[in-house]
């Protein structure tokens, strides 16, 4: 019996490949299916089942495509209501896999169809649980995403999750391995650990939500406290996972259509497409197409696209590093953005050679900002998360978190220069590109972000451990 975690850092998402005696089960696959097909081919094995722990909100699953390619059934837990053919497992239903067995354990709370899959070895011993968003390492799934569909409040869902954890998960042996659907960085939880695999026994010690002396009321309060609004694309991804989506090959064919600078400009004007520049932030700063939005492939690309562009049907035109066109389209499709119309052939270099108008971003070193702040009051905007800001910040800086930048537009001055920073430079460049697209050109990036600010000796607030916030 083999268990392999296929982890995608950009989405902080774990899919799983389980093989026993030539039979394979895939749990929570990503949209591109080649990794699973190739892995099974290498093992000389056949994919027998495709399990979904729930209807995912933060990415588009590959269940439909994988089922079409393998003829394997898609399996959901109780209360799932997809519009396509699937097995809706009952609580406790067993699925033989070679010498192993997978058991559907209904664990509602994150969503009402949420199901954990318990893997038993050939001797019938509990080996591992694939918990989806029911149980993370250090946290549990947020209970507010399904409240409209379930006609329940987030408090009622949290109470349901409490019962699922106490009655279905915590009675299992301490040596059972926990394989969650997400790790640190996912918007599906609040305080996940950076590790992606652990034992249940260690989670009983480390995870606040599994305290044995915790009442349901305490659990509900702690789980619902401090929840930020979910990204706007989440319900759109749920809809695609329940109702279906376009074939990825069709999406790739359309999105990797090469456009000359002239054709690219015409397409942008005629379709209302967003020009999305996915190069490194330093390259964007040196030159970019006016009003284009920067979200670099080297950072948390797909989640930021989903958070900031939100509408999965929005037409997109790409400016990419050479050879990165297919990667960009694929990663957009993972979060449901299938309407990529093409890319700038020859990249930004071709745009400049065609003598097209372009823009740049002004930047200063943190040492220069230190000198400016010592002489005069200046506007500084910190686009990190609120918890990062509260942990440590320049006392005079305003916190305008990137995720909610549109809600803070009125706070930015129209005429006098202002400075923007994040932790290291990625998020500040995204924020600057959005602000410039809205007509703000009196802004300056602080190179190196808060790390450089501290190294330059600029005074900051007293440090507060983020875990206490």
C-alpha cells in the first residue's frame, strides 16, 4: 500500500494518490490530470476511484476530467448534490482498494457534505484519514462558506463540526496519520501549521480545536472568531465543481493563442479584457503596459487572481515571461479563470520594440525612506494583512490590506506622493498596479518591503506575536 501527497504550494492544496495491488484511488485532484495518470502508468496500476471530500471553494477539482479519462466513478459523501453522475456514499460505506479499504466517514460542519476518508490496511487496521477541510493541521475548516447553501448559520455549522470531530475523528487511535486538503496559506482556515502531514495524536496535543475539555460553546466562539470574508471567487468555484466546467485542453488552446502587439492592443480594447502581467515584480516596475495588473507567477498567483479579479468569466490577456504561457493559463484554470484570450507574443520586449506606450513604477530604498521620514510627515501605506500589521509596523503607516484594497481607495492621497510597502515587495507591486489602473500615479514602492525597512533601522512598533492577536 502506497500513499503519496501531491502538494501544490501556490494553492496550499494536497491531493492524494493511494495504490494497493494495482488499484488506485485519487482524493481531491487538481484540474490538470496528467500527474495522476502518469503516476498510475508508472505503477502499472488502474485508477479505480475518484474521491471528493466536499465541493471545493478555493480551486476547481479535476474530478470530471479524470473520470472521463479513466471511467472511474466520482464519489462524494452524504448530502452532496452534483448535477453529474456520481456515487453518493453513505456514512460508513466501504470501498475496497487492492488489499486496503477506504471508508467514507461523514464529517459535516465545514460543509454539510464534508466527508473524511479512513484508510484501513490489509489487516483492517486504521492507517490514515484524508480529512479534506474538516481537520487541518493546527486548525479546522472555516464554517461560514456553506451557510447559504445549507440554510444554516455559521454558528450552527460550527456546532455540527464540533460533533463531527468529537464523535468521528477524535476517537480514532493516536497513530492514525492525518492528511488534510490544505496547509498554511490557504484561505479555508485561519491558523494552519506549515507541516502538511501529522499524526492524530500530535494534533490532539497541538490543535486548539481538539482540546478534550473544550465545550461546544467555546469551540463555536473560537472557530468563528476573527473570520475574514472569503474571497469572492469561492462560490463561483463551488458552482463549477458541482455543475461542471470546460475541458482543460480547450482552455489551454484558447489561452495560449499568440498575439502580436497590435492584435493584443486591439483585443484589449474590444473585449474589455484585463491585461494581467505575470512577470517578476522587478520587471514590471521597469516597464509595463499602462493599466495592466501585476500578479506574478512567482508568488501566490492563483489565489491572488481569485481574490482580486474575482469574476471567473472576466476576459484576460497575458503578459508572461518567455515559455511561461501554458503554466499561466493552467494555474488560472485551477481557480476557474477559463476566459484567457491569448498572450503577448514576444512578451514586453515586443511591446517596446513596437514603440507602444508603457509605464514604470517609481521606487526607493528603505534607507531613503528613513531619511524622508526623519525630515517630514509622509504618507506610508502598509498592504500586508491586518495581523502582520498589528504584529509590527511603522507607527505612522496606515494599514490597507491588499485583499481589501478597493475598500481603502478613498484613503490614498490624490496629489502628494505616498509610499507603499508589504513584507518583501510582491504584494506592494500588486497593490501599486491596481492603484495605477485607478489613476493613482503619485506613488512610490519601498524596495524590499518591511524586511528592508527593519534592516534600515526605521522605527517600528513593539513586536506582538501574531498567535496572540
